[in-house]
C-alpha cells in the first residue's frame, strides 16, 4: 500500500505542475487535454491513495460482470431438480460427488460437494450463508468505490477550473481578455460533471442491479441445496423454487391486456336491458 501512496502523490504532483505550465491560450486540443488530465489523473491518483490495488482490480472484474450478459435465474431450477431426483433416487455419495465435479465453480458446486462429503444440514446452511455474504460484500465494495469516484470527479473538475482561473488572472492584465479564457477554465468542471453523471452513476446502477440479481440467485441455490440435503421430492423442490421465482418476477409485473368476458345468451339480454335503462335515464 505504501508504494501505491507514493505513486499517487507523484502523479498528483506531476498533474499540478503540468496544469500550471501547459501553454493554453484558447479553446482547442491542448485545453481539452489539460482539463481531462486534471479530472482523470487527479481522480485516479486520489483513488490509488484511498484503496488497495486488490480491491481496485476486483472492482473492475465486478464491473465487467455487471456489463456482460447473464443467464436467467430460472435456468438453475432444472439443474437443482435433476440433482434432487438423482440423490433421492438412490444414488450413492460417490455418484453425487461426480455430479458436483461437472458443475461450474460457485455456490451450487460448494453445496453439492458438502452434501457428498456428508456434512450435516446446519453446517451446509452456515457455510453457504457465509460464502453468499462474502460474494455480496465484494459487489458492495465495488459499488462503494464507484460511488467514491463519482464524488471525486466533480471535485477534480472544480479544482481544474480554479487552477485555470489562477493562471489566467496572473498572466493577463486585460479584463476583456480574461472573459475569453472563462470557457477554457470551465472545461474541467464540464468534464467532471459529465463523467460523474453520465458515466459513473449509470455504472453504479448496474452494480446495484447485479447485487439484487445475485442475492436472489444465491438464495435460490441455498434453498435448493438444503432441499436436496433433506431428500425432498423433486416435484416439491421444483414447485418451491418456481414459486420463489414467480414471486420475484411479480414485483415488476407486465401490464395485462384487458380481460374479455364471455356472456351467455340469456346474460346478453339482461346486459342490453340494463344499458338501455341507463341511456333512458
């Protein structure tokens, strides 16, 4: 961590001197590069000073996962039901262990392996809860770093604007010339706000969405593994997990089309009389 702090201090120092010595006279490539240097370089330096490299690398991997396509949680249900059917159908521990080796690394593989190693139900539940909390903690840590970055970036933009104003006031004796430099000075603030609101804030929302999906997914796996351990009937396991999935999907229900009510012939006559009396009144 010490070398990280030294690198960040050197980076911030270099940015400070470059921002004062770069020749900026008008709007152009140099002025834009200067503004971006202050905003991006200053934010990176402050982040390196605040967090260890391991957490930053993990944040990038979590961010990549939140942006890549993910499978539906419902795809886990047939896998869990098949394992429950095989285990309840008289398969021995060795066959269950072979089934676990074919699963991808993750919470489901851990749970099935613990059943194969004959851990008791309470221990399986405890270990799976702890592993799920650890995974969720990694995602929340990535979201915290992005939130921290979204607060630093506008501040760096403001610092860049102040630096440019100091330069222009010190170098220019004409107040009318100072007005022309104002647009260049505000470039840093513009880039800071733009990167914060249009870049980092949406990425933070994607990580929050990932946390919600993965939390439900891990809870579904934990419940399914415990049902396998209890040797519940596969149809009961399938019904329970599908009910959980349906309950979650109804939190954001799709708008339903208007219902069509079919009337019997005698009911049509009653409805027409009722409508006619309403129109007369």
